[in-house]
C-alpha cells in the first residue's frame, strides 16, 4: 500500500513579508514561496490521492480557523487557505491567487502551528500517516512562547514533524548570519528554535539554504519490483532427482529512467490541436481537454467515391516486406510463427571470470535473492554463490520471465556479501549472435602498404615524443582522486549518487516552474546538472603545461574557417604552407560543362564541376546531371539496395547548392522527385525512399534559415515533408 502523507504549510503573509532584504530584488514572500511552490508542485506532479496538502495563512487580514472561539484567545488573523486533501492543478491555481501580503503583522506563529496540528488530527485520526507541518516566516510578527513546550508535546504525541524555515534566519552550519537584525526578530528566532528543539522530530533552517537546495534533483523512491518468482534450476528436476532447484526471486537492480512523457491536448476556445491521446483520462486544467484519436483505414477503389474505400480493422491482415513484394499472414498463421516458451530460469553452463568481456553487457541489471522465509532456498543459493566466488566463475542461464515471452541469456555474477551486506547473484543479459557487430578497423600502431610491408614509422603514426606527451596529459587529467572529502582526503570525483541525468531533472524542474508560473520564462539548466559535463577548471589549470606540451608534440594548428563566396562562387582557401598546389601537381584541365558526371564517381566530379564553374549555366547543368543520376539509382535499385547511395548523392547536392547560394535548383528538383517517388514513376513503389531516406534524413526543401536567398519558409518546408 502506498505511503499516506498529510502535510500542512503555514505561510506568513504579514505586511513585512512584502519587503526586500539582504540585496534581493524579490520580496521575502516571493523568496520563501519559491520553496513552498516547489514542494507543492512536486506533490501535484506525483498525482497520488494519498498525499494530502493543507495551507494555513499567518497574518491574514481576515480570520478563518476552527480554533478562533471565545474560550480560546490568540488565533486572530490566521486563516485556513486550503483544507487538507489531495492537491490538483485547479486547487494549486486557486491557492496561488490567495498568496498575497496583508496589511497586518500581529498573528502568533505558534498559534498557527496549533491550527495546522488540529487540521492533521481531524483528517488523519489515528490512522497511519506521515504527518508534517512546515512553517515559512521572516520572524517579524510577535510570538507568545508561554505554551511552546505544551505545543511541542502535542506535536510529539501525534507524531508530527515540525519544519521551521525562516527568511534570513541565522544558521551557523550553513554559514549565514544576518547583519543588523532587529531585536524582536532575534528573540523570535530563539523561540522557534527552542520549539523545534523540544520536538522529537524537528528541523530548523534558513530559507537561503532551502532555496539553494531546490536545484538538487530529488530521486524518486522506487519500490522493489519482482520480475521473477520461481525455481532456479541446474538440470531437469522432473527427470533427474539429483538436479539442483532453488526457489529465487529476481528484482531490478538498475533500470533506465526516462523523462516524463507529454500528451497532446486541445484548447476548446481555439483551433484543434494534433491528435495523440486515445483514452478518457480527465485533465485537471480547465482550459485544455484530452484529445481522442480516431483512425480509419482506406484502400484504392476506382468504383468508390473519391477513389478510396474504407475498410474495417477486422478485415486487415499483417504482411511482411520480402524484396519488392509483401508476404501476408493471417492471425492464425502468425500465431504459428511465434516461438513458444514456458516460464523458466535454468543454468546452462559456467565460464571463468577472466573470459568475460564487460562490453558484452546488453541491458539492465537484475538482482537474484532466495525466496523470503525459505531457509532451504537461502542455504542452497548461498552455497551456489560462494562456490562461484571461490572458483572465480560466472554462471550462464536461460531466462524466460513468463510463458511465451522472449528468452534471454543471462550472466550470473556472485556477490558473497564480502564488500556489502547482501548475499545475492547479479545478472546482466548477454547478446545473441545477431546482436554482435564485428567490424574491421586498421591497426593504430602500424601501417600496412599495398605491397604487404609493415611500417612502424609513418606520418600517420605517433612518434615517441607524441606518445609520451599524451601519456603525461592523461596522467595530469586523472579524476580518480581529484575531489577531496570533508577531512581533506582524496575522494572519487563524480560518485554515482551525485551524477544526475540533466535531461530528466531539467524537464521536471521546467514542468514544476510552468505549473506554478504559466507566463514566466522557463528556468535555465541548474549548475548541479551540468557540473560534470566539462573538466573542472582547477584541473585544467594544473594540467596546462601537459596540454601545451601535447599541442606542441602533435603540431596542432588552427584550421582556417570555410568562407562562402557570393552567388555561385567559392573563395579559394590558401594552404597553411603557402605553396601553390596546382603548380606542384601540375596544371589539371578543369571539367567543362560538356564533360558529363559519371554515376560511379558522381560526388567528387559534381563538387569539382561546381568549384571550377564560371557561369550559372554550368551550375545548372551539373545539378541536372546529378539529379538524373539520383533518379537512375532509385529506378535501378532492387528493393532498397541503392537507396543509401542515392540519399548520399542527394545530401551532397543539397549542401553544395546551399553553398553556391542557388537553393531554387534543389527545391525545384526535390519537388519533382517527391511526385515521382509517391506516384510510382521510378519503376515501382518507391515510397520507402521518400519517407525513410528523404524525410528521415531531413533532405526536404531548403528554407530561409539555411539560405538567405531561399523563398521557402520553415512552415512550408515542414508541410512539404508530411
């Protein structure tokens, strides 16, 4: 069952909260609400009905609370702004309109805590809840401490955690002390600190630290998820009585975290938006509505109106591409093609630890433990773990988590509870033969000539000086013990607990900010999310001599930028050596417009023709020849064999005409090519070339953002690809 929580925020809305202090350009209320809004919006994002939030206003102009009766005094100017209950976006926006500074500062903060305490008592009764009261104040209003100890005892009896966060409160541990503090504020700080000290579960801090720590991502706690519960076998227990069978449970140790997904919504008062949601989940935002998806299936039919006929989903069949044709399968036939499996977890062999390469890991790590309260299973698994550890071996197992699911081959690593307190097996999936990519690359320590000679000294090989400079550079940039702990001892630089995913947490921070402040600009990426994305400056300064030595040994020189010439011409880039390359290589006859571009060497010849072009006619001719070659490659392609080559030619053609500032040539050509591909003019169905290689490769129209002389807007280019 999910944890139930009841949290009441007591917010000081006194007149003094509208002032700015300590050089801030925002009021004390806005500064403190940065923390409160972050906490509340996190609760809204969790969307848990068991997480309840209430809000009490301290120093409000009105009085609205159940404790303000004739027999009780001191509860004036305290109002319940929101009763305890689940928090939604609608209630958050309603609450936001109530958070405004008042014109009074006479309410008692301890009395407001009592109001919050009564709210929690009434709501939670004696049920199991996590109870918390958070007070945010600047301590300027008067506080009566006569009953502070009794209030603390009441908090302890109910089991409420009291958190007091003060604007500009002194905090020696954080290192903050307000200068020229008023005497009554100093006294109020002592009263509140004493109250927290009397609580069994209390926290006292300054708002500056709380706001600063908002940038630290909060890792969502995840409950253990059992992926498998059954026997781990060695041999077949049904056939052989001596076979090993241990009842185990498997949990995820690591699982990839993903950013929050978005749903398409529509504004009922505006134009309809893109469809993308096919459920009836209600939306809390009153100005948007969920979008339902409607899908229809059509086939060509000359007899039907418009040449298209609607078909039912039940009449569809799955088909797989085979060359230029498709092979259909009925539902019953497709079921026969599925590989039938049964739930199992079987050890199929053992391998030495030294024979396993870490790059073979294929995915998420699992953790295998014995079944709970099963002493026989605990003893058997412990014996297997220690045997693997002593023999320095891994087990290889076939794993099927449920019937008819795809089998996996797992490597089981023993963890005999020597370095930690858990005795278990860790598992990682291994690749099948189809998953392994074997590539051949030239060696880095030698050069093989055409005649078969092996050269160990070559301009492409590092010499001894360069190797030594690189070795010194690597040693100087060592991060292993760059960081220091609290005692000044060397420590790990980027521990996994401090290494956050910037994509996930920045998106979460942006969503929380937009939920509370719809019209405010989105926040920048927090420094804590990017601090490990670049080398630390002190380390770079320390390794400057090694870096300079490496630059000198490698003869690193700045490459001149590639300048773009005016209409149809490129500026000639002179080599760093200053030599005349044409004179050294001999004069080469430039390609003329009468020399056609060959299909076999199209890209180099196309570039050479454009580089030597002296008029627009030559450029147009070269573009036409390149376009004809692309069409021929597509037309002659068996299935999709020549599509990558045609797409590369198209990419080069697009880049070159952008450089030559003649985008109209390409835009006119790609428009005609689209019609030919979709209509079947190029020897059959070539829609894959369009959708996968042109649309997928972003080879559409050249826009004004890419070339100033283009007349195509970004919207027109997007519409062209749909």
